């Protein structure tokens, strides 16, 4: 089950939408900011069908 969540780029502050698989309780991945193009890591906690929390950090 996929949900979208909004995370804030730790570099420029731009809010980016990411797709999360909510069947995975705890996940971490890297995404590129669509504005400043810098990669940052996203940590997400999910429950089935729901994004509980997200955390973005620079690398
Ligand atoms: Zn950015």
C-alpha cells in the first residue's frame, strides 16, 4: 500500500513529495531534492496505510 508524504529538504527547505510503501514499518532511503538537486536521506515510520512520521537529514 503506497502513500505519499511531504519531507523538507535539509539544504534549501523545499518541501518534496515522496512515495512510501506503508507495509514497511521503518524505512530509510535517499532522494534528490527537485530544487537544489542535492541528495538527502529520508527516514520514515509507517503503519499499514498510514505514514506516522518522516525525518529528513543531509548526508
Ligand atoms: Zn533542496
